[in-house]
C-alpha cells in the first residue's frame, strides 16, 4: 500500500518582491506596471499577492472576471483593477466597486454606457480591446470611427486605454507579425 502525498504550494512573498523590483528596474520610471492576478492569482491567493504588490506600488491589477475584482476590493485593494472579460450581468457591480471594464464589442460598449447612464456616472474609465491577430475578442481597425463617435457622444465614460493580446510574442519566427500588432 502506497502513501498518498498532498501537493503543497508555498508562496514566497520575498521572492515576489525581488522579482517585482527587478522588473521595475528594467523599465522607464514613467511606465506603469499592471499585475495580472486573474484566476485568483492562478490558483494561489490573489488577495495576499495583490496586497504585497500594492505595498510595492504596482500601478494596476487585472483580473478575468468581476467576481475576482470584487474579492480584491473586499480585501482592501485600492489600486485600479481592470476586468479583462466583463460580463454585462456584472456591469452594475463593476461600477459599484470601481472596477474598470475591458470592452471588446459594440454590445459591451453600448450596454456599459447604458448602465453607466442609469448609475449617473460621468467620465467612468473604460479600456477598449482590439483584435490585432489573436482572434478571440476585440474590436477591429474598421470599427474605430464608430467607436469614436459613440464615446465622443457619451459623457458617462472616458477612454482610459486601449489594449490588444499578442498572439505569438514568444516565437522569434513571428517577430514581424508581433511588431505589426
């Protein structure tokens, strides 16, 4: 009969601090740094990780879903939190908890503006995702004029940033494609 062994994960917050400081030393002092703690910090402890990173002055956090951002807010995290895949059912909660949605379609953009209007928001920060090659989610280049028109005629939201998802940045054979993204 063999013994069953448990798997144990130890989070070394000193190592996290060392890695964070190393990365910060390699970028310009005016470059913002976003810590992605989606999937509850990939199955670890997103609140402990986020608290440590916030104490080190990380600029932003990113989570996959609104519930993850809400958990961070409940843990006392005050830095901006980007919700990468906001679902329209959670738009009210996103606003109530001061989370920033990553909007990637006309449906999400228009619906979020509608909810922001109902909640009497003014200049609520949003991010827009563009599909530049990964082909999962995102606006296309051809949508820019329509997006601009919608946002410019809405006092409820303000565009905080745009983002994309690099499809093959780790592949040296795809460097030209990555640069074009």
